[in-house]
């Protein structure tokens, strides 16, 4: 029997984990692997700074080691914290949502745009995409400049997403990646409003995990 | 209701289509979209040359236009023939197995290797990967130099896959893409033998199609 | 005796072919190869979409096979349709005007700009230039957004060329490529008006064909 | 009336200039521009080191300023000495044979190889091709490691060219550039022997100059 | 008064710190800043794995916060652990020895080679250099495949350095970076033996720190 | 005993040399090498054009040959004139201030901006940085468009530096390089005003020279 795909929310905000789980409901299919969304108890309430991102690495490694029933892991924070460390200890594939979101978008368009939460993360994302060797296909990143909390809640979020999305289209983006784990609820309406593919990175990572897990069944 | 993912075998060899369908069996899940594998009647019996690859473009476009029930398309020939044309007419996502196979491998390793069928295709693949902007992560391509038919049948295929795979590992590859639509049956044993991820590109494309289709359900 | 350089207009508009022939008149020199401009009878009246571009590939291959007297071929549509297929069957060099135009411009300036006809082609050209590995030297592409027909005829064309050319200079372009087979008549006046090199891609391709053909005489 | 294309041999060896002139004989066509091959009197007898290459810059600039009848210039030394300075003072196009040779090869094959004279120049050529932004298409450079004089004269030159050319094909080269002004005589036989395009860079530069000059006649 | 340059050895092996301090003795000049070499008490005895590298990040951040007298920091482990986090909290420049070593080598040669300790780190270094955008100038990395301890002590180290260095020269390296904090003692003899520049990365980082600190005095 | 670091001002304006010497005063430390600033008598009064830059190459080579007491050379003109030639004859390291300034900035920020004197040099700098392979990390270059003389003297220089620096920050620059040998006096105030690192390239080159020279003492 195939073990679950374990999706880890590295912050300790259970509401975020619950939102992830709802966004992944369509990926729970008859006969397919379970999709377990878990909260990293040791994580900060939100991950916004570099130091917070580094704080979760060792707890993530410990969790990955503990969950030896998993068939794959997804680290559901857009900084992909601990991706190298978790990969070095996991016997199964580990997906980071930034990497997966970007790769999924590259299958849908030539030049992509990143909708960030805060412009403070732009540099971190850029370094990561350059490390991936795909920066030549990135039209740009623009930030909502709202807090994670606001984006989760605020009524103005969708309007702001539209604004930022259109600005990225002006920069040349032909598909967008939502640069945050908690905005899946806006994916479809934004895609509808803008007329170009919009990728939720957690869904993208889970689809890739599903692909890896199901391929092993043949 | 979600329409089927339509996987098109652009050559007219039904045995290849049947093989694809078997390789995709694990991706047919309860509540998920159907996965329809269809043969392009107008295609040549096998696609090996550039001209054969170009011959199928218009028939593919016609098929894509006809199948307006599809929720996504997969073009299951490693040259990704007609990918631009099909995308320009399809109202739903179109995936090429070369592009999808390469992107899936990039989520599993830093440098990847391509196991080609014939060294005659190496240049075509290289140009396509440079167009994708990911050539910097390709350790190399090496060919089995067997006919598609031989690879489908021949007892020596697996041994040759091992040889070529190990040579690519020597070139620096940390994951492999099978550069052909019809070798899924060898994926798992080769992965086992080599100890690094091996990607079947049709499975990879279907996983990405599944991701796009399921995301629309939320 | 050296055979003719065969310049193929892949659309079926004879007026375009006649214009090409006039633009190439200066390249018909005493003792040099003939320059035959031919119309692809099977082509659409104009090539604007991806599908139209793909429609001409097999007829081009057939024509190339038929014209075994040619010393070189030039495919005179800026999408370079069928370039790979024609090269795979021709025993003599085949030049595409996009590739040749871009390479000619790179010998005249560091960063180049492309004057497109329609912004719908921008993505196609970008993918082709990335495939060529030269995108790092492209300052940008901007489109006239006039129909091929209008550009061939309209009085406003030159004014619009000036506008678009100056905008590309603002983007950093130090030489321009006219991204269309039928604008040679504007080349010299535009170069004069802007003060930077302007390349007609058909002339560029024929010059390169001439170079290849003449080199064989020594 | 169109002025001559002035081809400058930056070394003071008249025999080299005479060889250049013979190699360019096929480019002298009825009604076309004259092709004047001139020797830089102030140049060293041969240019092999970086300092020798720098020594000819100011004399080249002076010559370019003097020859105000030229319709284009070609600097016929594979280091392209003084190319930036000459371009900054010439009112007409200036072509360097390294740049032109490389660009001509890129129109004939995807990956190219450079046949150098001495491995001491490999670094200089690499820096120049990286500056051009085309290093991603260079399979490699390999040197004859014979003196310019030997290559001009020696019976073993052709055999050595074949050896080096085949080694470059092993590196992935699909076309070759002769990395020296004086080997045109070997171009056709080498192309014949290896079965891939071989470019003489001076012929390539003159073809490009011809293209620029003739285009102005329309 | 200028505060000290604080060089942090992120492992808890005091002998390594002492060796660093000796290697930096020439950089302690009259009137210049002090160079304080400190041991990270919380670090593992050696840093070889990805997880060990991640373990030191938060202790490094704490140390950087504590040492508010520093005029600059150097993180003296070739993985540059915690470089992003330390930079995000330090009010003064922070240098990582990998980054500094590579940049110093780029000022001495066109293509560089990395002498690693273990081939297990090759991928980590490659990702870091791609993130830096300089991978195009890296001829390769080859490992001694000795433990850090062995390299610090073993008589065979120098011989092995010579072997690996020569192999890298065969790959095209024109300067070498010692990919480890503790091999400064071999720098000069290896440079002498191989005839190309050899960079000790800690010395390189301290020189850059010195540059930053002294520039502020004017 | 270690010889002096010889810093060559390639123009013949002694006031510039004197300014360099003052800017380097902090780098003259007890027990460290002397830092000799010398004027190239044969140089033009200022180097602004490509030809002027080429004019100083041979005199620089002669000076480098003459000063056999030097432990390292710095060529203190932002075009790095003669860098290849001087390196080919010097038995000790030669640093160019453009190369050194850019590399120093890359150790301080991800994307850098260049403050040029005149927009006429932008192309020359771009070609040089592309040759270095680091153009992907350059956010842009913007020029003061004042003469060297004005910048050395004029009261408006600092205000203009601020304007240009802020515009580069808008382009994405996170550190700046002063693209001229004579603006060290503005470095600290500009860094203070803008809040990002500002690099004086001559100080950067001398720091790197110091690093190379001091490393040899161990």
C-alpha cells in the first residue's frame, strides 16, 4: 500500500494548514494516496524573514525522519525552507512549493511572473530561481505587500491580486505563480479574471508528488 | 463534469498506444478524469525523422480541434511535434512529453540526463531544451541507438538502458528522462538498478495534466 | 556551373515574391549565381498564425526536394517555417531569414531590436532566438501591429516604423532587424532616419547564401 | 559608385595578403564592389601574442581613417585586433573575421568548433566569444599547434587539420571555423573530408561586408 | 576606532580555528583592524553534511548579533552556512568564504577550478555558484575525497592536492580555489608546484573584509 | 621584502593620480606593502574614447615591464585598458579596476548598478561585463553625463550621484560601483545617503592586490 503524501506547513498556524488541506481536497482521489496536511509545531506563527525560514529547517528534518510512512513530502512554504536538508535525509521524494510552482508554470507559458506577498522576499526568490537556472524565463516578481494574515483574510486581496497580476502581464508574464502557500482560494477567480494560467504552488507540488508516487505503481 | 485527459500517440502504431494506456493505468483514479489514449490515424507508423515529426502537426491540430470534450491534451511523442500549433488552437492546456519529462526531472535532481533512442535526435532535443532555457541543467544525452521497435520488444533493451544510464551518471546526471514515449515498462527497474530517479515522460505529462485539471475543481 | 540561390516565399501572394525579387536585384552580379524567387503555390495568402506557419512545412520540403539544381535555399518568411525539415533533406545550405537577419545584425551592433509586424509573433520569435542562444543580445521586440498587407501598401508604414524603431532604441537597441520578408523598401530610409544599422532579413540571408556558394568556387 | 571593400592584413607579411586576395577572388563579381587587400606596413611579421595584437590597433585606426573611399572594412586577423577602435572611427561597417566567422558558422550548424593555430590563443578567443554571448553554442576549440608560417607552407597541415577537425566533431561540433586568416586554401578539401561545413572567416567577413554594401544599393 | 574583523569557524574544532588564525597572520597589519578568529561552540566537530551545515545557522546568527563590536564578519566554512541569515541581521558586511574565494579567483583567471574535500559537496557548491551566476566560468570541481581531519594532518595531502589540481588544469582551470577552510598551509607550495594562482578562500574573504573596512576610513 | 603595489593612472593628469593616492591612504598599513601611485606620462590628459583607451596599452605594457619591483599592479582607469596585454607580460598579478570593482560589489549584493561618467562608455562596460560572464547580475548602468573633469571638481557632482544612484536602485541595484577612477571622495557620503554599499573600484582593486600579496607571506 502506498503511504500518504505528507504536506508540511512549516509555520505553526493551524488555520493555514486547514486552508492547505481544503485546497488539496480535489487531489484526494479514490485509490490514490492519502494527502496528510500537518503543522510544524516548532515553527513560528508565520515565516516572513530569512531567519524565520532558517529556524524551521531542523524541525522539518526531524519531522521528515519521523514520518517514515510517507510516500512523498511537500514543504508548503514558498521559501522552500530546508529543501536541501530534507532531501538529504528522506528516502522518498521531497518537493518544495516554490520549485514545483515555478516548474508547473513553465509547462504552461514561456515567461512567468511571481506574485509575492512582500517585496522583502523578492531577492530570496530571485536567488532561488537563479540557482534553478530558470531566471531567463521569469518576467518579474511583484509583491502584494500585504501581510500573510491580511492576504488570508482581507477583502481587498483579490483586487490587489488583479492589479499585481496585470502589472506582471505588462512585464511580459504569460502565466503567474502565487508566491505563497495560502492563496489557493484565489487561483481560479484570478485565472478567470486575467485570462492566463495561474498556478497555486502547493497544488503544483502535490500534483508532482502524485506523479512520482503513482509512477511507482507500474 | 471534467472531460478526459486526451493522450495522443502521434504515430499510427496502435501497439504503442496500448502500451501508453497500460503505463497510465495508475493515473486512472476514482473520481479523477478519464485518461483517453488515442492513435493519430494519419501519423506514420513511427516518428524518427524531422520530416515525420512535421507530418503529424496538422493532423494533431485537427484532432485537438475535434476533441472539444478534452480537459487537457498530452502529445505523446518525445519530439513534442505540433506543441506550438496545438496550444494555439486548444482552449485547454496542452502538454508535450519532452517538456513535461524534463521539468519533472528538474524537480527531482539538479543535473539530468536524457536517454535517447537514436543519436539522430540528440540535436533536435538539445535545440528544444535550449529553447526552454534549461540546457544549463542538462548533463548530457546519450542514445540507445536501437530502433523504436527494438526497444519496445528486444530483450537487450534493459541491459542497454543500464549501460547508457550509467554513462550519463558519469557525465553528472542525477536523474534520467526516458526520451521516448514507449519505455515506461523499464522505468521502475531502471530506477532500482541505478539508484537515481528515472522519469517516464508520458507519466510526467499526465501528472501535470492531472494537476491542471484537478486544480480547476477548487 | 553554380546553380541558382532559390529564395522561397512560403505564402502564395505573388506580389510579395515580386517585391522580394526587386529587393534582391543588387545581389544579382555578373558571374555570380542567379537568384530565383519562387512562390510556394500551396501556401496560404499570408502567414500570420502558428498553424499557417506549420501548414507550409511539407510543401516547402517538397519544393526543396524538387529544386535539385539549387546551390542554396532561402526560406523567406520571418518565422523560418520548416527550417529544420528543409535542412534535413537538402544537400545544400538552407537559410532562414529570421536566423540570418539576427546574425547579420549581431555583426553590426551589440544589442539589437526586432521590428515585428504583429505582437502575436513576439513569443514565437523570442522562443526561436532563445533556441539560437542569442537572446542575451536582444534589447527587445516591438510590433507595428499592422497587417502584412497594410505594411506592404500603407502610407503610414514608414512613420510607424520610425516610431517603433525609436522605441527600440530607447530599449537599448543599436541595430534593428525588420521582422518580415516584405519591408526591404523601407530599409535604407529607416537607417537614414534613425542613424543605426537596419537589416532586411531576406537580403541578409541571400548575402550569407552568396558567401556559402562563392566560397565553394575556390 | 560603391567604394571598395578594404580587407586589411594587420601583419606585414605580404605573402599572407596575397593569399587572402586569392581566397577572395570568387567574391569579385561583375558590378560588385572591388575587394582591396592591403598590408598594414606597421604590423609585425606575424601576430601571435596579445601584445602583438595590441600593437596594431593604432596603425589600423590610422589606416581606416585614411581609406575614406572604403565602403566597408574587414580586419583580417583572427584576434579581431582594434575592432572596437576601428568601429568608433569608421563611417562605414567594420567586420572582424573572428566575429564574422563565428556568426557564419552559427547559420550553418547548432554547435561549432574552432580550429586554432596555437593553444595560446584559446583563452583570447573564448573571452571574445563569451563577450559575443555565443559561447553556449561553441563545442570547443582545439589548436593545430603549428606556427602560422608552418600552416601556410607545411605539407602536414592538411593531415593535422583533419585530425583536429575530427576531434572537434567528437566534442560535438557540427561545423568548423578556421581560426586564422590564412587557411582558406584548405577549406573546401577539409569540408569534403569531414562532411560538415567549414568556414573560412575572411570569406565569411567579406560576404557579410558584401551584404551590407549591396543592401545600400536598393 | 575600527572594530575587529570577526572570522567565525562554524565547527567546534579549536584546532581548525587556530589554523585559520595562523593563516591570517599576514593580514594583521599595523594600524589595520584586528582579526579575531572565534570558534562556534555550538557547532559540530566538523561540517560535512547538509544537515550539519544547517545546524549552525541559528548559532551563527546569535553570534553575529552578540558581536556588535565587529567591523565585518567572515563565515569560515566553505558551504557559507547561514550567509543569508547572518547578512539579514548584521549591520556590517558579512563575507562567506566560498563566495569570496570564487570571486577572488575570477580576478586572477578566466576559468577556475574548485578543489573540494569530498565529492559529496560538489552538488552543494555547484548550486551555490549557479545561484551566484558564475557557473559559466567554472571549469569543474574535483574532490580530494579525504576527511577534513586527514587533510589537516595527512602527509599524503599535498601529493593528492597536486593530482587533483593537475586534473582540474586538464579540465581547463587557470586558477584554483581550495574548497575548505583549513588548507591555507598548502596554498603557496601548490601554487608553486602548479604554476597557476591558488586561492585560499579564508584569506580571500579577509582581504575583501579588509577592503570594505579600510574604505570606510576615507 | 615585498615590493610595492603599483597603481597606474593611465592618463597624464597628475591631479588624478594624487587623488588616487589620497583615496588609497587607508590601505597603507604598518608592515604592509607600499602603494605607489604613478602617472603614465605617455597617456592622454583624460581617457574618454575607445581610441584613447587603446592608445595607452603599449605604454602600460612598457611601464609594467619596467617596474619589476612591483608585487602587483592595478590599472586605475575604469576601461581596464591593456589588462590582457599587461597580464601577458607581468610576472605578478595585475588587477583592472572595472573587473575588481564589479567583483567586489558582487560580494556585497546580488544585483549591482554601475554609475558611469558618460553614457558613451555604457556599451564598452557592458561588453566587458558580458565577457566576465556576470551580466546577469547587473541591474543596469546609468551615467552622470558630466566630464571627468567636472566630476572631479563640480559642486553638483554629489547631487547628481544621488539622482543616478537612486535611479539604479529603482532598476533593482542593491549595491553600486563608481565607474571611474576619481570619485572615491564621494563613496562614503553616497553610501550613507543611499543606504546600500557603494564601491570605489580603485580601493577594491587595491584590496584584492593586498590580498594576493599578503597571502604570499604565509
